[in-house]
C-alpha cells in the first residue's frame, strides 16, 4: 500500500497488515512500525536477525515482531530503563545487551552488535519502514471517525507523527496535525522555531518515551506537515494520565497521555489559531506504565 503526500512516500506491507492491526499485545503503537519493518525484510536479510537501541516500547515491539517471524532480535538497552519495559523485551525473547545511558554509548554498542551478527538495524523512528507502519493508525482512525479535523500526536523522534501525518493528509489534505511534547524535552518545538534540528544537552520529564531527538528523515516531515507543537508540563501529563484511568478506564503511560494533556492545556485553549478545531482526534500511544514505581509513589 502506498500513500503519497508532498513528495514523501509510505509503504506498508499489505499482506501483514492484519497482523499489524490485530496484535496490540505489546501495549504501544510501536508494534505497527516494528512489524512492518521485520516483515519487509527478504528471507536472507531476516535470517541474521534485527538489532536496535531503545529504552522502551520499540525494543519490546521489535522483539515481538522478530519472534513472530522466527528470527533473533538484539536489543541494546541503556542502564536505568524502566523495569517493565526491559521485562517486556525479555518476555518476547529479545536478547538484551546493556549500554550506558548516552546516545553515543547506545549507538556504539549497537554498531558492535551489527558487526558481530550481520543483523539488520531497525532504528526506532528514523526509518521509512517504521514511519510507514505507524501511519496505519491514521487509516484506522479516519476509517472510524472521518469527521476528525485535527489530530494530536505525541512527539519524540518523530516516527509516529511522521507516519500519522503522511497517511492522514493523503486521506484528507485539509486535516490539521499537531504535536504534543513535554516542556522538559522540548527539542521538537525548538527545532520548529529555529527551522533546523535542535538537540538538548539533557532532558527531564516523566514521559520516558519522549526524550529522543528528531532525525534527518523525520525532521522534514515534521517541519512541513506538522502545524504546531504544544508543550506541556509534567503535572499536566500526570493529570491527563489520571483522567484516562478514572474516566476512560484505560491504562495509559505518561508519554501516551500527553496528547490529552495538550488539548486540556491553557496554551491550546488560549491559542487563537486553534480556535476552529472542533473534531479532535487524540492518539493515546502506549500503556506500559511502570506499576512498581507507581505503587511505590503511593506508599511514600
Ligand atoms: C508511548 C510512546 N508514545 C510516543 C512516542 C513517540 O514516538 P516517536 O519517537 O516516533 O516520535 C514513543 C516513543 O518511544 C512512545 O513510547
């Protein structure tokens, strides 16, 4: 399946679409991209397995996709990653290789694994196969709610929003795509303002899935197709997460609840440019909450 929008292409492995759409087991949208990437490999490429560096949902998703294809997944995980996410990787048979928390260490450990195994690198977001898989969200969302005029999407490395924007705009070119980002990791908002990729020396947010920076593949899509980036504080994210539990009865992790936090924020409500958003679709992107940490916070 091919979507075309302003010179960007999305390519989804149609034969596996049912599998992509039906398998929500690993608790985050990341399975869509991971599954599309793994099932796009030819048999020779696939035989040596896949490798990635990720602290979270992409790691678990790639492990599960590789398990379904019957190939190895080598997952480089930085020290300090949330326990529940590491456990998910192990549950799906991913082989964990530890690195230091810095991006430099993650990348150098991953490239060593690449050399040793000959596996295929599947980047968490800066990869066309990943972006295409994430785009299936728009297909389903707009199939079920064609009246949506605005989509609000969490942003980190930008793979999710790139796929969502490309697919949504190819279905409805007038649809507005907005990003939601934590104030403590607001590199995408700064990048939009500066007109080039900005990275930060450090990030500080409860949304552990939203600490990555845009890549050279996702940046032009974010620059051209994402209308605005709404930044929210951590307390707004936690409040939105609580609302999801209390009212929707849905387990949503902080990174997943940020779109709701953005819509409820004053910066959204008071922005005159966003006054005419009337049918808003919010992507709740993941539910892998570290319950151990949550219960500990109750005990304090
Ligand atoms: C739950 C959740 N939502 C959103 C994102 C952001 O995705 P992307 O890096 O493609 O922007 C992530 C990334 O890890 C995530 O885990």
